[in-house]
């Protein structure tokens, strides 16, 4: 049995990015012909395409592909969704978890689609604040639920590796619509995501 890679990349874009990465490495004083760096520009070109493939995805269509009529009208929570993105200010990673809830209003969505929507927006150059609202608005606009809630916690390499160099800082953002604007419903959500249920 042979292992076969299934990732596909735009040939022209990969070649263009490869040249630019070679220029960057050379400009930093590296020898681009050194054995360890011979394939680095091409690898970096492919990695950047993978890390930003969210531009090619339609998050609303991801949700629409698995929407089902259902009378269930209690809170649905998907928590501890892994988030990996690139800060648009320094093109350095930020990563963490998102906790998302919605209250259905005639439709539910396949549970795997919510993390896929997070990925579709996260795999772009981002800031955490915008990412939080983009995910929230997509779910609200597409499913039309009674409300959506999201809390996102992330560590930012631009703060950890450079600048203030604070390795233990965590940034938390949140956003709420509809029923979650009521204190009681919001607190129920916050209590549930804070509780260790698993």
C-alpha cells in the first residue's frame, strides 16, 4: 500500500509565491541554495495557501448543506471548537477555542457544520474580534434562530513571540444575538460552557 497526498494547489500561484519566499529568505541573509532551505520556499507557498483556504469557502453554503426542519427549540451548544488563524497585522498564528450556541427556530443544522463555519472564516487573515462576529452573523443570518452566542478564547503569537512577549495572556471575545441578549439565557450558556460535562 502506498501513501498518496491528496492536497492540491494552484500551480501558478505556488510558483509565484515560491519566488517571493526565495526573495524574502535571501533578503534576510539566508543562503536559499543551502540543503535545508532548497524546498522551503515551495513548502511555505503551499502552507500559506492551506492556511488561507477559507477565502475559497462559502460559510453560509456550509450551513445550508445540512439544514433540517425540526421543532426542537432548546439551546444547542458546540463547545471547545479548535480555532487556528493568522493575525492580519503580523501574519503570525493565533489559536484557541470557540464555544457556540444557538436556539433553533424551526431549523437545526448538522453539528459538524458549525466547526466547519469557524474554519471557513478562521482560515483567512483575521483579527479575533472580526472572526467572532463573522461566525455569529453567518449562523444568525443563515439559520434565523431565536439567538446565537459565541465566546472565543485565543493565544496570539504576535503577543507571545514579539512585542510585549507575554506567553500566558489569553484574549477572550464574545458576541450575542436575540434570546442571548437576555441575562438569564446568556448566563445559562456561560455556565454550561464553563462546566466540565465530558
